[in-house]
């Protein structure tokens, strides 16, 4: 990929995603200058996306027949996904993870935060699967994998027999701490908050008091609406309470969750969230971009930042008739609309 270039168009600048007609000059993979210009080609320049929660290893269980409650599907050690992971040959697992990371990269996703089973071997496998691809993993390990990963990913405080010891060990090694919380009910959220996590995942059934505390403490929440609906822990826009999260000032990030059930496609996730939860499109787009600022360097289009942005060609489809590019990016766009990807 060329590291020195210029691109002109209608760009979504900064954290406010303000549309400006500009020429962007990139040197050595970093944005050196953004200059406003009078006219530009009819393309949209959008920050790259960042997937705030995945289980990429579960690609090997894609569309496996399943039924019953959530615990029987994903709880260790006897859940369906864990049985599939244990019986999958390593070369197949590596190929499956690399394929899903490739799907994300082709869709303009610059990075993803993954909960990875399998201890140290599982973490090494994910790193190997991602090698050479422009979509970078931030790995939350388990079963000992957290000591060589970026952090520890705890399924739920009620599923971890010695949470205090596990979190203390991770903190002692300078690692991040993330919890699944509030997916089935609100009962494990307060316990997770007691460990001052760097990330909460789901909070599908969080109450106002819990959300206020999360917002006040600035703890990011990765929400995965499609997964919640598919797995039966939500059937209305009250769960996850996205509107309340945003109203109360929570830092909300968008994730796709388990690749066994949901394609790791943030364009689809944005369209679903927009349709079901009726949230302002700019807010949704910010949530699909914001994970990079928490785990990698920010993907915002601003001088001094790495060049991590997408050039969208609306003329290649009916998007050229849009009166609101941000709304169309959220509701209608997809990988086929991307003309160029810069994921430094």
C-alpha cells in the first residue's frame, strides 16, 4: 500500500464527523494536512470502522444447528461453541479466523476486540491468523491466555470461580480487564463494576442507575444488538437500552459478538441498530468508529492521525441520490461501496 498520497472528497472530519470538502495529504501513512477546497470529486471519505466485540474463533461453528437457552450455547466448558472449538483441528480453526478477519478488513474495519478461548495457544493462534492483515486484533484472553494477551475477557462474574484473583493477576501484569455483563439479566453488572473494568460488553438489561454509574466512570460499553436478538435475550428496542445509554452519556461502542451466529459486519450492525433503535445515524456511526480510540490509535480524520479511512463511491450505486451522506452510510452502505481503503 502506498504511504504517500493525496485524496480529495467530502470527508467526515474529527470526532464530530463534520462534513467538509477537503484535500487530505498523507505522508508515511499519517495525515499531514487537511485543506478545505472549493470543489472535489463526488466521493465520501469516512473514518475506518472498529469492531468493539467479537468471538472470531467461533467462525468454525457458523450456522451450526442450535436450540435452548443462552447458557447451553456459550457457557464453558459444556456449551455448544466450546464443544465445537475443542473438536476442530487447528489448521481449520486458523483458516476460519483468518477468513473472518479478512471479511472485516475488506469491509473497512481497522481493528477488533476479541474474547479468545483456548489459553495461551488460543491467543497465539489468533495472532497468527491475523498476521499480515490490516485489521488488527486487541485480544482478551482466558484460561491463562490473558497473561500473553492484551487483557482478560471474563464471561460473567457469576461464571468465573475466582474473579478477584484473575483480575488482580491481570492488573498486576498491566493488562486490560473486560467483562460480559447484563446480557441475560442485570444481576452481574454491579459485580463487574466493582472491578473497575476497562470495557463492559452487552449491558443488554442494565438499569438507569447502573447506566449512570457507567457513564460517570467513563467505562466503554460494547453493544451487540443483532446478537442479542438472535440469541433471544432481546425482543424490543428497550434492550439494550441504547437511547438511555446515549442520553445518559455512556461511551457506546458497536460490536458484532459471536461469529457463530452473526457475520462480523459492522455495516449490517449499523443498519440494524438504526432500524430497530431509531438512534441518530451520526451517533451510530460514531459508535462503529469509536472502538479504535479505546484500544488502538483513533481512526478520526484529523491532522497527525494515522490514515485510517475509507473512500466511498456513491456514484457506483443509488447512494449518489442521497441528501444525507451520514444517514446513507449507516442505513444503506456496505463493502461494495468502498472504492479505496487506507488502514495504516
